[in-house]
């Protein structure tokens, strides 16, 4: 990790998004070193819930044993197979077998959607999550994840589109699980020459794990580096953004009570 970039962004963030939370990052490696490994859950648990500790400053490593959710195992690449009844689970269920989440109208739609997925090659490896300010020179972050309210998201969204001619070229919002929007899709984008940021955490199953009004913007590292480079020539230096900054400050004060 380029520590100059780390420190430069931290300074810019505190200038233009004062009071807003710093992002968290993840990289995929074979050895977490001294990073604490997330314990194996005793029952079903959403990975998004565990990220609260990371946002508060506790780095964590996740391997296959740290994830109990079948969707989480799939989106993190610990398995490439879906459960046999997944198409019913995501749609209207199957009496006596599985209760449906009803996120899709029919099993056929689920099957067709599943044909567009690919797997992250993470079997036998682990995910290392850290908050941005805790990154070390040896870290190799692949995605930067912001947990933010609308005013902050408006700045990130606009900055992600700063160098784009295509209105849809800077940010995507794909359907998927909460962990899919912050890990799976942004990691896939990171493999591209011109990656896009991913707006997410619309999954109702993951919503109980985050504070009120919070969504995510997960930005592939390739794109994030460019965005940092644009900050001081962008709308962030205009009077228009000064008004938004005041709203960010009010929001921070309101939710910190």
C-alpha cells in the first residue's frame, strides 16, 4: 500500500467530507499475519454485521470457516456451487423444503440470473479487512468500501463519474446480496481495465446490520486512485459543495447524539 496515498486521501477526506466515516478496505491473501481471524459463527450470520467492528477500528481476516451464510460463501468465492434449492429460496419457496425470500418472482428467473455469475478464486485463502487509516505498506487493498448517508454518497457518486462520458460508466447498482455489492461485484470490476464503482446494500436481509439511512459505495482500487487524484480539481472545491458539507456536518452531529 502506498502510504503517501493513504495519508493524502485521509487529509482530503477530512477537508471535503469532514465528520464522515473513513472507508474500509479488503484484500485477498493466503496469510493474515497478525490480523485477528473472525471466529466461526455458531449459527447463521450475515458477514455485513461483522464489518461494524472493522469500521470501528478492529482489522479482521475471514476464511471459509468465518462465514456461515451460504450466499456469503458463494459471493466470497469459498464455494462455486449454489444449494440445490437456491432457486426456490430466492423466489417463492418450496413447501416443506425451504421458505422463500421472495426477492425474485419465480425460480426460472433465479436460474436465468445465476447463469451470469462467476466465482472469485478465493478457495483456501482469506479476506483481510482494515479501515483505511490502518493500512500498512505491506497491505494490498483491492476494494475501498464506504458506508455513508446520501450527502456523502452524492459526492462519491459524482466524483466516480467525473471522467466519464457514459452516464452509466462510473457507477453500477447490480442486484445481489449485501456482501455481493461490497465484495463480489466490486472485485470483478477491479479485474477490468476501466472498473466502475458499485452502489449497494439494498439487500433487505443485510439491512439490520447497518445503521439507519446507510448505503455503501464500493470502489475498485484502480478507480479509487484516479478519484483521489481528481478531488482537488472537482466540484468539491466549489461553493455548491460547501453547502453539502454543512449538511454532512449536521448529519454527523445528529446521528452522534
